[in-house]
């Protein structure tokens, strides 16, 4: 899904696939989805069967004998379609939960890519600093030679050495930041923090940007989730309507009757069996009416939330697109400035060959050159970070 140069796309794709398999956040959402799906089996049941046993402490006498104990069983049945409505409602909640997995995977892919580009930028900056430190060492050698012949002072040498110290300090700080970012990257893949990352040595901004299909934004999982939630409210209302219907119960009572002594007739001691039918009618159904009103309000809320999120995603896409264009412009400007700085550096070297060199100018040019190189790396990083965001939103 992510646009990267062919020289490193396979490596980054492999790392992303590893993250999708091992990341604990993805596993958490998958477990939550499995739990939501399992609830379908939970609701696919009838109400509990009621059993009762009673013993007559004072045995009532009947014509056929005294009643000793009573056993009853009763089963309530929901209205037709109630269980199906419950299953549909729980399934719709599971569908909404599934979108969380899709969203989490997209965010993880973006996070892995962005961390990768941060590592690249850090590594590239360290390489630039190493290159500039070596350049200053060369100038230091020139300065020492000039001091010997009286064309430079020891102050010039000290300035060059202090500048090297500053660069070394910045390089050491970048090394520590690299380790922190490496830990972040490895934890996204749910592996040991000390595993080294093989980052590509060079990234360049491509000559042309790929076309952005803004229509795909409407199909983004963050928006589809609101559609699924809306559908779950519809299923909730259908279930509410079913539950507002009566419930029918079927039961059976068995009463044990003791024979009357010293009497003989056909029904003496005959037990009593009594089938029963009952109906549970929700006469006071204000709760169901209230639930209907709540469902209507929740649907309105979901529509508003989706509109709000769509506006936010559109704003984010526009900003990412603009920032990517700005990164391209900045890269071109830094490349032009860097070329001019190198030309100035060549002039200074030629002046040294004629016997004149101003080491203050050397430091100024070197500082500008370093600034342009760092800005150029930042432009490349920004370009790919914004591309990552664009892919998250449109692919």
C-alpha cells in the first residue's frame, strides 16, 4: 500500500508484514472481534426453563385423596423472530468491531513506515556530520600549516577544533536518538528492542508524484465503521420491537395424590396432571418507547460523528498533500543552495593555493553547507512521511 522506492520497498514491506503478524495491538483487536462474534452463540438461546417443587405441609383433602407434593415445569418462548433479531444485532456489533482491526492495521503500517523514515533521516544526518568532521580536519591541517608560515593564527585552529567538537556532540546526540527510535520500531514489530534495523543508505524524491484518488477517502475504514455502527442501531431497534411483543409460556404441573384409606373407587389416589399456557404482555412499555427514542438519537449522533470525521480526514489529506509539495520545493531549493556552497568552498581552496585564506569564511561556508545538507535530508523525510499519510487515507 505504501509508495516507496523499489530499492527498499521489499525490505520495508517485509518489516510491515512482520508487524501485522506480531503486533500486540492488532492481536488485541482480533481477540475483541472474536469475543464479539462468539456472542452470537450466547444470544441464540431460549429463556431459562423454570422448575418448581412444593410440599404440602398441611395436605389438602380432595375427593380422590390428599395432595402431598407438587412438581412444575415452565418454558417461556419469545415472540416469533426475536432470537433472529438478537443474532442480527450482535452480528452487526461484530461487523463494527472488525473495522477496528482494519483501522489498526492501517495505522500500524503507517507507524512502521514513519519510524523507518525517521531512522533513515537520523542515519543520513550522522553520515553528513561524519563527512563534515573529516572536512574540518582537513581545514585544520591547512590552518596548522598556515600558522607555521605566519599566514594564520592559532585562534583559527582553535575555532576549527571547537566546530568539530560541536559536530561530534550533535552526532553523539543523534546516535542516542537513533537507539530510541530503533526501540520504538522494534516494539511496533513486538520484538527485542536491540535488534538492528537495516535502513536504506539513500532515498531520493521521485521526479513525479503518484496520482491521489480522493474518492477513496469516502471508503476509509474510519468512515465505514460509522456505517456499521448505524446499521447496528437499526438492528437494535428491530430487536427492541420484537422484545416489546408478548412472550408465550408452556408449562406442566404434576400433583401427587395419596389414596384414601378404606375406600375403593376408580379415581382413588389418582395424580393430577395440568398442562398450562401463559402469556407475558408488556402492558407498561414505556421502556421500549424510550429505547426507540434513544436509537433515533444515536443514529443522528453517528451521522454527525461521521461528518465530523470526514471533514477531519479531508483536512488531513489536504495538509499532507500541501506539505509534500512543500517538501519537494524545499528539497530543490536546498540542492541549489548546496551547489552554490560547494562552489564557494572550491573558491576558498583555490585561494589557499595562492597563499590567502580566511578561515572565518571557511567556517561560515561549512556551517551553511551543513545546514543545507540537513535541510535536504529533512525534506526527503518529510516527503515520505506525508506520502505515508496520503496512503493511509486513500489506499
